């Protein structure tokens, strides 16, 4: 972001799988691997502010809002989680 290359997590689910906890569990597993096995200092998530369900899932996975910025021409929130 903002000219830096960073490791980030992303996901897409078919609508009939929303609100079942799949996104949160998947993010937790991938982030655990990235932080503890691959030893990344932190991992980020890029979410448009109007995607409330994605924000809820990423916050449940332990991410915190780091900043807001423009990414690929869209206003986004950057969330981070680190060890």
C-alpha cells in the first residue's frame, strides 16, 4: 500500500455461504500460517468501507484498523494483524 509491497489476505464467498463463519475461520488459519510459520511481521487486509460483513469478519479474526487510503482508485480501510 502507498508504494509498499505488503502481504495481505483476501477472500470471496458465494452469497449462500455468508454469515456462517467461514470467512473468519479461513482468515484465522491463513493469518496464523503467515505469522507463525512464514514469520511475516504482520498481514494486512484491504476492505472498502461499505463492506460491513467483511469488516466484521476481519475484526473477529483479530485485525485492527490501521489507516484509510486510496487503493486502485477506491477508498479503502487497511486493517493489520501482527505478532
